């Protein structure tokens, strides 16, 4: 029974993520996604296993159906990076409990956790971009130039800033509302 | 004076001869007319068949042109999403410009009118060389990166970041980023004139009249160009 409800949770979160990704796929929302927050929330509420499943399913699906085009060889790196959010969500639930109010101190901690994960995700995927672009002749200068440049910085700022904001405002709301909707005690 | 009997029969003979001659000529020409008419029928039939074949050919040609148009569109989508170091990208990005030129020539000679946007692009190489590409044709669905690629015959160095859906352009027309100078993308609109693009080239859609520029320039501590905007 637990397995069935977990599958339902993974399916519901993944559907929500793909829908929100699509809604935020315009250039005006470059690198701003609810995906990270929702993976974090799923792991926070339902444990690492569910969070990781949501991360793998949604990121893999998005890598294929994104209107930008298929992500290709970088897909495994995107999925691996997304697991960070699941891990952070699970760890956060252990550290700060189930009660998190919007704009509370804990919500700021969650925002900060998401921002750190976003930073690490950008770092990891930019390194993967360098690996894929320059393989097999990748050198340190190319790696550094691909990972750290004004171009990636702009995307990173948008990613980290939006993840922080979603962590402070959206994640606590989900963490409060979803257990109530499911008839669970927080 | 009455004509003699001999004269009378002579005239009759001449008239009869004329009748015979004209009848013979008529029969000959009628025969030839019949032959010509029959030949005409054959030619008309052949012409009809040829016309039908021509129409089929024209239909096939129009369909081929449409397919050509769609193929270029698909190729552009592929090029815009390929890792820039792959041979497929490198070959396609160079071929794209030629294919687009050939398609336009074919479409215009066939009198075909496909929807094409006119875009304007400036490339400022930072050494006094400024090249304007005015009213250049772009297919609906293209973006500033693809337009740059096509106009410069693929001579664009870039890294594709699939996670952002953007190319980081590091070289244009054989001039690459250095330790102190970089390529900046500018957009233009009539109200605010030139400004540094807030998004990458892939996020600037090709619509009629879109104007953008690439300038090669040193940057300040805020990663903004220090040279005067065009």
C-alpha cells in the first residue's frame, strides 16, 4: 500500500514539475524553475526515496520533452544534480522538523539550502558541459572558462536567487498544505 | 459576231480542264489538310499530356520547395541544439548558409512566396571594422544565434549549454574572446536605442525588423562593455 501511494506521489509531483517547467520555459524565465523546490518538498515530506524518484522521473522526462530540444548527453548529469535537492530536502526535514511557516526562520534556512544546491547544480552541470563540449581534449583552462564566465554567472544568479525565493515562500506553503490535503498531521 | 463552234468547245475544254485541275488540287489539299488535322490532333494530345506532366512536375517542385523549406527549418532546430564541438554541428552550421541561399534562389525563380522575415545585424570587430547585414532574410522560428550563424557562414565559436538552452558565443568571424576583450550582444529598439541584451542570442526570436549587434569590446567590473555603443 505504501508503494502504491509513493508511486502516486511521484507521479503527481512529476506531473506538476513538467507542467510548471513548461509554464516557465519562456526566455523571460531563463533558468527559473519550480522543479528544484518541488523535488526538495517531495523529499522533505515523503523521504529521500520519493524525492529521488521525483528528481529522476521529472528531470529525465523534461530532458526529452523540453521545447528547447532534447538535452542529450548531459541528461545523466542533470538528473544527478537534481538528486542534490532530494538529499537536501530529506536532510532539512530531519534538521528542522515538519513545521515550517512562510517567511519563518526555518523557511529562510530552506531557501538558503535550495540556493546552495542550485549553486552546486550549476557547478556540476557546467563542468559536464565542458566535459561534453571538449571531450576528449578537455583541459583545465577550458574547464574553468566553461564553468566560470559572465554568461554562466547570469544564469547562476537567476537560478540561485529564484531558488532562494521559492524556498522561503513556496516550499513552506507546500510543506504546510500538502500534509493537510492528505489528511496527515504535520 | 457569233463565236465559232470550235471556239465554244475550246472554251468548254479549258473550263473543264480548270475544273479538273482545281478539283485535283482541292482533293490534294484536302488530303493534306486531313493529314495535318490528324497530326494536329496528335500534337494537341501530346501537348495535353505534356501540360498534365508539367502540372504534376510543378506540383512536385512546389512540394519539394516546401520540403526544402521544412528541411532547413529542421536543420536549424538541430543546429541550435547540438553540442558545438560535434562534427555534425560543424558541418551543418557551415552548410546552412549555402542551403538557405540556394533555397531562396529556387523559391524566387519559381515565384514561390514563403513567409520570410527581414532582420538587421551589425558586427563591430572593435578595430574600426563594422559590417551591417541589412534586411537579411530569416525563416520564422529562427533566433539571433541562428541568424548570426547563417550570415557568417558558420564562422561563430560558441559553447552550447543545454541546461540553459543557450549558446555562449566566444568568437565571431574569426575574432575570438581574449583576456581583455569579449563579444557582447546588443539589442535595438526605437525607444531605448542600443542596450546590452538581457538574454542570450538564442532567446532573441527572429521577427520582422529585429535589429541586433555583436560588438567586440573590453568589459568593466560589472561585465558590461566599456566601448561606446553603436
